[in-house]
C-alpha cells in the first residue's frame, strides 16, 4: 500500500475518492464521473488540488468538509450532528480511529489504493497505521458481491461519542452512506439530528425535486440552486404524497437524455429530511436522514443509533442515466421479484363495499376470460365493514356477508388458475371497532387526547408490545387459516399526526415496528407478496421496498394524470415495481373520459392490471381488453428487464418514453398527446437508446385499434412500418401522426439481421 490514507474506489462509471490523511474524519474529495485507473502518486496530488485556499476574513487554515460536517472544523452550514447530554457534548471534534476498506473485485473493476491496477480483495482491506485487516464478507453484505465498502470508525472522548460511517459503492455505481452514533458516556445523550451529506461540484447549478398530493403524486419542480439550503421535510409519519423520491442537482439545462447530474434518496418510511445546501464559502452538498422530534431518540449509555441509508447516484447522461443505475441496483437485489409480474384485477372500483359471492365469482370469470392472473378482493370483507367509518382493526371475516368464509371465493379464483389477493390496512383502527373499544390505549396519541381523525381512523401504536402481538397474530392467522392467499394489498390511509408513544414522540418507534412486522410476516409466509399502498403513493421509498414487492403509485387511474405520475415515479423505480392499472372509461377520481387504447397504453409499462368493473362491459370491449392484456404479457419480459428511456421532445404537448433491451435487440416506445399544440404537426420524435450500428424495424403492434389522429392521412411509412438504423432513429427520429388530445401510439422496434 503506497498510500493507504487516500482511497480511490471505482465501479461502473463512478469514482469515489476519500482523503483520510488528517487526524479528523475523512472527506470526500470526489464523487462522480469515473477518473480511470489513477497511479498511486496521483492520489495525493488530486487531494492537494482540491483543498480550498485561505481567504481574507476567514479561518487561518483551509476549511474542508468531512463526512460529518462539524463546527469544530469551521463548518457554518447545517450541522451533520446535533444533540446534547444535559446541555453538554453539544459540539464534536471526531478523530479517526480506524479505516477499513473491503474492495471485492470479483465483479466489476476497481482502483484501490495501490497504484494503477485493480486492487484484489486482500489489497483493499487496510487499517490506518497497521497491517492489512481481514474483514469477513459475512460481516457486511451491503452492496452484494462485487461491492466496495469503506468503514470509518472515529471517536470524540470529550463528548463521549463514537461514530461509524459505512460507505458502499456497488457494481452498478450506486453509492450508499450510513452513520452510526454510539453513546460512550455515563449519562443519556439526546440526539436531534444525524444526517449524511455528500459534496457535489460547483458545475451543478440547478435543482430538481418532486412534490405532490393525493391523486397527484410525483409532480416535478426545478429551479436554479441559490445560496442557502433547499430543505424538503416530510412530517407525515409516512413517506408522504409530497416526498421527493430523488433530489437532483445538475448542470444547466440537464434533462432525461443529457447533462451531468447527482442525486440522493433518503430511504426511510417515517419523518425524514432531504436537503441541498450551497454555502457562500464555496461548498455544495446533498444529504438526507431521519427527521427527529424532540426527545424521540435518547441514547442510554452504550446505545447506538443508525441513520437510514442515503442512496446517492451520479450520471453523465442525464436523468435516464440516474434511473438506469437505480433500476440495475434494484433488480440485482436478492429480494427483487423473480417471477413474471401477474396481471392484476382489483375489485375496488367494481364493487366497493358491496360484497356478494355470486357477483364476485362472476367478476372472476370475466377476469379469467381477459387474461387476468391475480384477483384481489379489496376493502369490505371483515367485521362491520359496510362503509369506511367502522371495522378497521377487527380482522375477522364478516360471517354476515361471508357465511361460508372467504374460501369459496378463493377456490373459485384459483380454479381459473389465478392467484388470490386480499386488501388489509393493519396499522389503522376505526374508533367504531371492537378493537378500539377494548384497547383505546393502543392508539398513537399525545397524553390526554386523540389526534384529529383522518378518514375516520386512528393509528395503532405498534411499538406497544401487546398491540404488536395482537396484530401479528391476526394477520398470521388470516394467512395460515386460508388456503391460497398469495398477496396482500397493504394500505395506510392517513398521516401520523401528533403520534405519541407512552408520552413521547412515536414516529421512529412506529416505523421500526412496521418494518419488524413485515419482516416477521414474510418469514412466516415467504410465498406471500405484499404491495405498499398508502392512499396511493404516500409510502414509496427504498426501505419499505426491501419488504414489499411493488408500490401503488396513485389512487388516481386517470390515464392522463398517470402519464406524469408514472414518468416521475420511474425516476427511482423500475416498471415492474409500480402498479399501473387500466381504470374505467370515466375516471373515479377526476371524472375525465378516455378511450380504452389511451388507458391501456398508459398502463402497459408497469406491473399491469385492471381497476374496472369488467363485468359490466360488452363483449367487444372485453375482446379489446383481452388483446391489450395479451400484448402486455408478450412484451412483459422486455418491459420488466430493459432500460427505461424518456424522450426529450420540444413540444410539451407530446410525451414519449420507451424500454430497450440491454442487448439492443428490441424496444417498445409509447408516444402520447397530452393536449393540442400550437404547431399543426409536431416535430419528429426521436427514439433514443438504440444501438446506432444496427438496423431496426419500427411498426405499431398488429391487431389493436388505431388512435384518433388530426390529419386526413397518416405518415406514409406508418401502415407498413419502416426500417432504419439506430443512429437515424435516435438522431433524426420518425414523423408520427398528429394525434388528437389524450390519444397514444405504441411502436414496437425490432433489430433486423
């Protein structure tokens, strides 16, 4: 090891350089584009080249930003750590005790601390001032095989605190950071904030994040990055409809297909903060962590707190490059769904609370006819649940509605070869329920009063041991007592407001308890899949997705609204993790009316399904619906494995996106008209991402109704298709028909020869 205190790790197109030469915490010298196999002698020079100068009216020594920003190092921005021990230990000066590197290069390339070549597993395991450290791969599975991992251990004896920083660079180039803080003092330490941050260069001068509300999730907003902090706080007790899945900083004018971008995601399902900060002293940072209430985390002597994982990703190829890294990472997880995503029919918008075995079996018959593979019974099956004001918490089949139980419906559904799924909302309780009447003390609340009701609901305190055991027992009995429940649509329909646990803030404990509950249920019932639904898309984050198999992006099935919701949800998640259903002709939430073709194209690309009373439609509509379902099944292997691209088109009335096979052999694109345009004919639509050296056949799928178009004749090439090179399709594109508003055209692209 020529210089074990300067570390250069490489994965995919990403480099991470750490400077651990000083006595304090290391700093991130570079996180971003791959720097190549740097010679060992270049690493100290690289570090020296990035140290800021001393300027007038400032500190007498250069101020550098470490892995944990500290006032003791001259940092005057948002603190990385805030807390105290009865008014003491309010400021820290951590000193580096040990630095371990595991650079497993069995997969991918790496440049360790040993010159220009790739460092092997043993070369990458070093400790400051000593011999190589042997670190068992079983000690830490962050990032999986081929990941590079750095563990920094530091302490502040005066504050009696110990800090561990865990950094992983996985084979896709995705970076994760987590802090662990231990109280080594003799008295309790109240933690107020512990937030991982990463630097980004000055060229990143614009910010993009997402906001939203119920039925309008994932609305983008962007602006120049000014001096100061752009702080996104989620205080909903769940991830939130307005949560920004990614907070992105980039070069001016970045878009889906171009620009250099850096982004972070806070993987936590409770209160959280994500922040971008630019200081007048020259530093720019992105970070995120848990948002803690006063007194929520008080560490007893010897206790430790771990932050949520901060996911960080860089791309030199715009927002699609970020998504490609994240999608590859998610698809490589052991827990990622490994079977084809079944086409799902949810009965909510067909029957609501009106449950009747004969009607539901008839609906299952129709579902099987059109190709449905999973039939989900939604709200209304349990005791007292004839409307949304009663019954939550009483998780017993209502024998007044289901005198023979659910098994007859389950058996009928399975007889068609379909899976059976069931809706639950375990974390909530109606005051009008047997459970609440028996245990009003099992509700998250401030002392002496209940929080305001939301949808006639309160929240069960799952950190209460008896409440947790009761709920686990009921869900376990529900699954064990029925032969064939393969799926739970797990809903969460209200914010956690004034959520108290035994007189203290309870959101953190509730979030951890929900994770524990899901983990235990999956351990007991490993074949059951779970959807994260939360009034639609209010619990979408990478920590809940470690325990669930898909998310419900929105309660809005209006295809026009869904185009934007799904486009921006896809910034973080691959299509197979996002429920995308064909709704009824008239939308339940907006009352807008759409043709089946537009609804079907919009729903085609995700985890496909139907949210519609298909028992009431005529034979012609069923035949068309069956054709769209069959097309999805044919394209599903591509849609759920390929690389997502979103087209940057100058006409904002035109939206286009696609999925391309990683080997470049095929692709499918959708082009949608959102509204009318000033131009009579929109410009040609480029089809990006194809292999420029290969030739491709481009044509609409056969056998499906054509969308309505404005002009008298279509472009001449469209009826029979056209064959062009990937270079031409990506650079020039193809002229498409001028669609009427709220119409969509699907194009299949296949490599020729």
